[in-house]
C-alpha cells in the first residue's frame, strides 16, 4: 500500500465512517492490565459494520483482531500492529425461542456478558447456563475457549454457534457437535472466524432454584479464588491433576517478578499488583514451569491466550516473545 500508519488510520475512519481510536493502550483491554498499544481500535456496532471494518482493514493491509472483554487475554509489550475490533450493542442481544412446550433456546450475541445471560435466563425461569456462574467475560470469548469450571463447560449448554467464516467470508451456523469442543478447546482456536452469537438449550426451572445454584457457585469461587487484576487460571490442568495444586505444592505461592505475583489464595492465578509487563509475565511463567517440572516432572501448558505483533510470534522483534505461542490475526477472544 505504501501508506504510513497515520494515513491508514485516517483512511479507515473515512472508509468505514466509524470512530477509530489511535494508539490504544491494550492494558485497558485485558483484565490483567498488561500490554503495549494497538495502532487502532474500533467498535463494530453490528454485523454490517464488522464486515466493513474487516474488508477495509484488509484493503489497507492492517491486520485485524476481534476481541471480547479480555478476561483470558495477555497482550505482549509490543502491542498490536493493526486494528483491534470490539463488538458493540448489536452483539448484545438476548432472545428466547420456543422449540417445544418445554424446550426453549436462548440466543445471545457474542458481546453479551456471561453473568448478564445467566440473569436474563433466571428472570425467565430458564435453566441451562447457570453452571457458568462466576465466569467472567463474554459469550464469544467463552465459546472460543470452551470456558467452564471443574464440573461444567459452556459446551454442556450450547446448541449451536453462528460465526463469520473469515476463509469464505460467509456467515455460518454450526451445531455444537461440529465445533470440536473439549477441555478449554473449540475449533475456533484453529480456524480464522469471528463468533457472532450462540444458542443454548434451556428447560423450565423455578427462579429460586436457579438463584440458589448461582449463589452456591459464586460462594465457592469467592472462597477459593482471589479478586484483583488477573486473567484467571494461567495454566491448563494436566490430565487428572490441578495446576494450582502443583504450583502450591512446589512452594511457589507469592513468588513475584516485577509487578506480577503468584496469588497466595489460588496458585494458578497471577495478580498484577501494579505496573506489571509482559516481560514480567514471561519470567514468572518460566519460573513456575521449570520448578513444577523439576519437582513433579509435569509440563504445564498455558491456558490463557497471548496476543501480539500481527502475525503472531513469527514477526516479533523480541526474541523473548518469539519462542512463545503468540497468536496473530483472525482469531477471536
Ligand atoms: N489447590 C491447592 N492450592 C491452590 C489451588 C488449588 O492445593 O493454590 C487444590 C485445591 O485444594 C483442590 C484442587 O487443587 O483440591 C483443585 O482446585 P480448584 O477446585 O480451585 O480447581 P482448579 O482445578 O484449580 C479449575 C479451573 C478454574 C475453575 C475451577 C473451579 C482450570 C485450569 N481451572 O481450577 O478455572 O474456576 O476449576 O471449578 O481448568 C480459569 O479457567 O480461569 C479458571 C479459574
């Protein structure tokens, strides 16, 4: 294209007719509060706006990344060269559709916050998604990640997902069986797509009963997990064990690098106590990993998603970042 970044940002504004924020601190777009800046950040109010942003950014050679609320997302210090896209009001709708006398589906836009979806279902006396109580983030992010806890995952409630296939440019709906959902995994992690909405199976249940279940889950979470700036569990649980238990047993609670500390309440959480950087994150993760490997012979894998550069780790100037699995354009969180 031969255009500088400022010119491209101006062109993006002009061609989409949208407000574009330049030099957006990505620390604001992650609950861990770490990250450099994005060249541009824009909100897509509906599917048409989303299509326009993606097409325009492609013309301008600006890599696009669509995100949710950033509760499982760690940005690198280098930030994002291109456009970060957030989903606006048109992706916050919740609709109930009768399938039969008992069965109803609830369809939620990708930007609906999980707790909001649970509350709406509760008001309607519909059971199905309350097992997700306490999980932060959006419906789109939770589907991408197959979010859940020890006894319930979003795939247990899911009926189908509607998404924009970035390969073909088509909007498609796939049933849960087609989405390859397993522990913290969905097909969306391997194929470029933007999740637009998700439909969940629900059945009738008394509001009080749903509320009791929600409160039980929130209470348990409050007792076992810290509040504060975090992205929840950092590592995936190895088969048959808990990463938190292993890190705790290795004596690593409270280990600190820079502004980042292993929680003393739940050892699989890292808390940003102020000014933490991605470099701190990489050092602390390395420390925890090597100690757990040394003590127990277990290799911990990251559960959170790291995003940076534009094409992933391959194009990072920073060798410390290059050896990490950093994902690039086209994924959704
Ligand atoms: N444990 C320790 N020390 C710790 C943390 C845990 O000894 O510092 C022990 C606990 O006492 C318990 C066992 O480890 O015996 C399991 O702990 P917990 O019930 O807290 O569950 P978890 O396996 O650590 C998983 C999910 C959480 C989810 C909880 C609750 C993963 C990686 N983690 O944690 O998900 O909230 O179950 O259901 O799958 C997340 O994904 O961000 C997340 C927080």
